[in-house]
């Protein structure tokens, strides 16, 4: 066994997501402002004689389709290196939740291999690998800093300092919200994106209540139509007095219950778990 690298792979929340009905090359143009969360997976990479991937718990897809493994293969091809590493994913971020777990794992693999190989994870080659894997992966190369992205939601434009925000991530039982289905529902009935400027101003002022008030996601109605669990979570959170504002995570199926403090977030998470739902109290990084 050779050198070992352990990388934290944080979840994310879209404080703002504005999807445009306009597409280019089959992809929607989008503006996204994302922040990393305290909930995270752990990715361990170790030099070995033979490449391997292990997930705990087991991944729901074959190894060849796992985004972390695809990242490793793409990195080996880009940097012309033999892939002689074992990769272990310790998963805590649920799949199909809009929290970016798979993308974060992929970015963690890129960062870890860059460390092993003496490469810059923010250099053009690593960035191109990240963009080839999905819109969220470039964001996670920063380690979860609050970042505004344009293009298809994959081109970093500006970073922010984010005030600490407390929230309970809530996921009602039932099938997840496949991203393609959500975008198909959005195309059938597009919704105009909210203005971005109020959120930018609130972040510049480090005004947490104003940040919460300015959060927005114009995929919300589409996600509710294609995923009953999303609508169920929003309906339940509307009955919780400690919730300041609910916010769809990405394209779902998780909903972030933004709260005034950690104690309120913990209480909401406990109430959700008491009825058999998945829930975690978290905060922005």
C-alpha cells in the first residue's frame, strides 16, 4: 500500500437557482448560487497495485456508472497516468436529493488525485474534467465555498463569504426526483427566475435574515409535479412554526427548512425523523 489521501466531500444547497427556458446543445442555461453544508461524505484514496472502488453503504449503480469512478478514469486519461488507486466512499449524503452527493464525491476524487500526482485541482485540465462530469462538479472543486456560477450552472463567476445559516434538510418517503424528469416538467410549464440582485446584496452585507428571504429556486413547481415527496415535504414544513422559509434543494427531492438558529433546525429535524422521514440539521460552511 502507498500514500493515502482522505478528502471531505460536502453536500450543497442552492441558495439561488434560476433556470432559463433557453437551451444550448440540449442543456439549459442556468444561474446558480451554491453554498457547502456541514453534511458530508468522506472519500479515501490510496495508492495500490490494482484500481478499485468501494462504497459504504453500497452504491445504487454499477461501478462504471459511479460518478466518482468516472472522475478517476477521466483524470487518468487527462493526465496520462495509470489508475493504480483504491477509492473508498463513506456515504452520508442521500442520492437523488438535490444535495450534490455524487458530484461532491467526484470532485473529491479529482482533488485527491491532484494531491497524489502534484497537479493543481483548480487548473484548466482538472476544471475541464469536472465540467465534463456534470454542472455541479466544478463548484465542489472549491471545497464548498459559496459560489455564483453561470453558463449551464457550471462556470464559476464570483465567490462570497456566506453568513452562517442553520437549516434542517428534510426528505419525505418515496421515490427521488430524477433531474431529467424535473427539467422535462419545467419545459412543459417554465417559471420565470426570481431576481438575483437581492441575494447578492444580502450576501455582501452578511445579513443572514435577508439572505434567507432572497433565496429562490424556479424548479420548485416542476419538482412538486414530478415528485410527490417534494410537495409532501413543503406541505409539512408549512405547519412547522420554527421554519423561516423552505427551499427546494437543486431539483429535489430534499427540501431545506431554513431556520433562525441551530436549536430550531435541530427541533425541525427531530420532528421529521419522529415520523419516519430522513432529516439532518446542518449549517452552511
